[in-house]
């Protein structure tokens, strides 16, 4: 049985809609078909929450996203971000975040920091802007880069970085 036949057997199609993304043709028909077939699903968390992830995980992922966007070809995905401290100041509306960026090689550390720290400042500046929009507060973001060779193969480190889905 071919791939298409297996797909049809597992998920029988109710409609076939020709679509051209480049011409923006058929998109509305797809939306209509999906909405007609959509089923209500249970809430997995309260209505006032829009994610089940802790704030520290979200902050770490925002920083990691900037790294991957800025260095997509230079540094492999073997980086992790750990939020070491995240505390709002008592005396003013300011959130202090200390983050450590872990990479697997010394050469990656140099790329992440950049000449005279320019890349790390760029990463932190872009991440800080996103963090401020997300948390609705001014953010003081401090980032450091450390090498942890072979961290992806060490179960304890994966858990510490929050990359194991809490299991």
C-alpha cells in the first residue's frame, strides 16, 4: 500500500480543495472546510492562561529564538538557555533576568559572544525587547555564555534546561 493510500485509509478525506498559496486562491475554502469539521476540545488550562509553560521556560525560549535567528548557519541547535534568576524589583517596575547560554564547543562560545561582545549584546537586546512586550514590564537582561560539552547526552542537564517536558 502506497503512502497516499495509507493516509487515505487512516484519515478519510471529506473534501478535496485545490489551493494555490502563491496566488492566494482556495485559502477561504480550506478555512471553511476546517471550521465545518472542527470539534470542541476540552480546556487543558484555565481561560485566563494562554500557556501551560512556566515564565522561566518562556523567557529562555525567547532568548534561544534570537540566537537561532541570528546565527542560524553558524551555531548548531546544540544550545540551551537557563534562566538563573528572574525577580521583579521591590522598589521599581523592573524585572531582572540573568540567563546563561550553554553551547557544546569553545568555538561556538566565541561565535555567540562575537567580536568585543557585539553578537551577545545584539541577542540580548532583541530578546529584552520581546521579554518587555511579553511581560509588560521593563527588563534588565544579563546574558552569559558557558561551554558544557556534550550536554545533549546528559539527562540531568536536559532536565535542568527544561527540555524534557517535565518528565
